[in-house]
């Protein structure tokens, strides 16, 4: 049975089609043209009962050939009789999906025939393409000019690393909250959120007023860890754990990623390597406890340049002075076990929200997590015991370009995870406003991209790395409003789609209530 209802209004018909160039459609009434928008979804009904879902790539109007030949004056006529003779073309994207009479999605391998009817997509069509609004899908928002939900497949979303991009002020954090809430509700993935500005775990302020955090929505599933207990409690947050890290956990690689922030020269990095070889895991403590009056002797002992060692002593003491680094203390194992139990963890940085602390802690934890997941995956492969299969983990990181730029990306765990495409059940959700600073190889491996407005041409080019139909997608991106509109494309969504992002408000909070989190109902009386 066809998925097309016979009572749906047709707005035009196919004039010509080309698999590469797209489909030319004649609109039968200029009034329909006023309702069309770039990126809007249309349906082409085929004679065999199948449907082609295609999107508006370009809008074009011109005089009918016969009227042009009359040498009409340049002034636009207003008489209805002349307006009805307008020849109107519309270019729509052919690289879409096809639905057969049984309602199954198919890959496009053919083109529509001239004369086949074209109409606006209906609510039923939206559900047919994207899927239902349930726990298996992430409900993002609605297509422009429609009220039907656009959703992304949860399973596909967590299979690969993903990115949220947009210039400052476009609502990336709100969008991240929506996606993370849906992932938590699905109970199919553990999530670690490096919360640089303490805005995901508990209530925070925004232009819209008080915004509830993930812990308030999911009290049984979300744990809050903090590096700064005083900051958390000062905001009325009772953290589950205060994170302490032993300096012995820090490696050369954890410091090397901070080379730009600490202004470390190659000579300093080489000196660290030499000292590490002699001192082992206590290398950092050894450098920070050097006698500043006897640097020359120590430099001769290690065989390094005196100036490099002097600078290292000064710069690495900045690291060792961080209050959350405690000799003999280490609460990371608590964090790791919670993630392995499929919990969501929000790690607040409090007053330590500078890039040095953020990058150091995020890289260190991610490196250890990746190592644990590699071992767990190998154990599962060998045992084939489903109980040994690790829970999928998604790591959320802001300012992602700091970890994923050029040479740095090729030498950090973040870059490794992005390239592995969930080989070891760990993926990233990167949030950034400067995608042009992220390594192009990493960008090309992202499964799903969620793109808000970008202005910088380099950022726009970068965000579409490895994507076909770049020209069309750039046009769509240029039409987005500053807030609450994004372009979705990639692995978790059938076709690129411009959506109006749903509100993060009381209605959203209520929609997140699950049987396992009945306690949240107290929020609503």
C-alpha cells in the first residue's frame, strides 16, 4: 500500500531531473512559492506508489518565455492575468531517501520522471523518514514551517564521534543539554561531561532565567563530581564526590598537550623526557621540588640545558600548585566504576575553569578511560561473554579544538578516539565554535554534525570536511537564524535537515520523566 494519502495538495510537477544536478520542478501556483523555504522537505509521488523525499536546494523565478518575447517593460506587472503566466522553477536535492509501497526506506538509485506530482511533506512523511519520537530516538526539533518532530537514531548516534558547532551565542549548550537528556533517558550509553563552566549538572542562569541541570532531571542516573567543592556548594550543589588526582598519574603527554598554554619550548619538552626516564612516575614531583638556588647542578646531573630546567621548574610548579592534585590521593577509580555502571557523570571545574586545568584533567581522565576500555573490549572479544561487553561511553568536551588541532590531535587520546569510530566503545561529543582549528582528519571521521550559524568562511569550510553537496549545505547554513535553528547531517539522520530546535523549558523537563526517575516528579508538584 502506498504511503501517500490521495487528499494531499500537489504544488507542482517534475519538469526534468538529473542524478547529479538535481530535479527541476514547475510550481503550479505562485502562492505555493511564497511558502517554500531553502532546505524544506517535499515529496515526489511516483506512478508505482513509491515516494521520493527531496529538499529545496534553490528557489528561482522568471518570466515565462512567451512573456519575455513580448518585450515587457522592466517594471513588475501586478495584474493577476500576467502573474499567472509566471514560469517558476524550483531546484530540489535528489540525493534523498525513497520510500516504497511497504513503507521501507531505500537508497536513491533512480530519478523521477517528468510529470510526477510534487507536494509538501506531511506529518506522516516526517515520521516515515526520521522515525518515531521514542526512547530509541533523540528528539531535536521540527522542520522549518512544520510541527512534526525530527529525531536522530540513538544507536547510530553513539556508534561514532559527533560534533556540535556554532559561533558564540547560538545556543550550543542548550542543544547539548537536549541531546544529553535524550541519551540519558534512553539508558543505552554512559556519559562523561567535562563541565568547564558548571552549567550542565545543576541549575544555572541564562537569558531565559533558571535552567535545570541534568542531575535535577535524572536524580538516579546522574552523578556530580567536582574539582572545587567550595564552588559547588556555594551554588547550592551537593556533589557526590570531590575529585582528587595524584600527581603520579600525570604523564609527559598530559603536559605536552599544554605546550601552547604554558609556553613550553621544544627544549623544555625534551628536558621533561630526559628527567622522566630517570625519575619514572615521580618526574613531575622531582622537578617541582628542585632547589631553585641549585638549578645549574641539577641541570648537569640530568644532562639538560640550565635555562630549560629553570623555566620548567617555574612553569610546572604552576601545575603542582593546583589544589585538586594531592599526594597519595586518587578518587579516579570511583569515577571509572560509575561510568562502567552506565551512569552519567558531570565533572564540574568550579573556579579551576582555566584552560590549563581543563585540558590537563580532561586529557588525563580520557587517557585512562581509553586504556580501560581497550582492555575491557579485548576481554570481551576473547570471552564472548555478554557480561564482559563494556557499556558504550560518550565523552563530552568543550573547547574541543584545543585537544584536536593539527599535530596535537595526532598525539592525544582525543584524536585517537575520534579516528577509531567506536572500535573500543568510546566516542566523543565535541562542542566548539572554531571548527577550522580542528584537524581535518578528525572532522572527516565525525558521524553526525549539528551545525548552528557560523560566519567565518574557514569555519564553514571546515565543518563540511568530507561531506558531499558542500555548496548546497553552505547555502542552507547561510539561511539559519542566530538562535534555535541548526543543520543536522550525518550518520544518525537519514538526510541533511534544517530544524527549529525544541525549547528547553518546563515542557521539556516533564517529557524527560521516566519510571526510573520518579523522584523528578517532585519538581512539578
